[in-house]
């Protein structure tokens, strides 16, 4: 199973970005095996541990912030196991909208 995290961003002005982090797999069927994703954001976020149960959009978490950090998390699979996840959040001025590599 090859689950990874990616992120999208949109510069909102005043050194802030609207951004989303989401789960992707090499095979689209891999996401069907996931029950939920727990994201661990930087400790400065209100409620830094957030769980997403909606599969549509790749268990997408939407938020806003001003800086980059290492997003950690876990994909909890329907078979009872879990997959550890990490992703360096990417936010850029140019282009003002984009997706991580």
C-alpha cells in the first residue's frame, strides 16, 4: 500500500494561505481501504489533532495558516491496521495557487 499526503494552497494575502492536505494512493482503490485519517498539525493550531472520516476528496482537511511545518498523521485502515504519514507542508507566493509535488 502506497498512501501519501499532498497539499494544495492558495495565497490569501497578508502572509496567509488557505491550504488543504489530503491522502493519495498509487491505486485509486487504496483509499477505499481507509476508514479515517488523523492529522497532527503544528501545536499552535487550535485543535491540532483532527480526524477526517469523509473519503470524498481524499480525506481532505481544509484550514488557513501563515507558515510551513511537518504534518504528521495516521491512515486508519478498515482491517484495523494503521499507516504512519508525514508531509512537509508547501506554501508558495509564486504561483499563488498550486499543489505540492
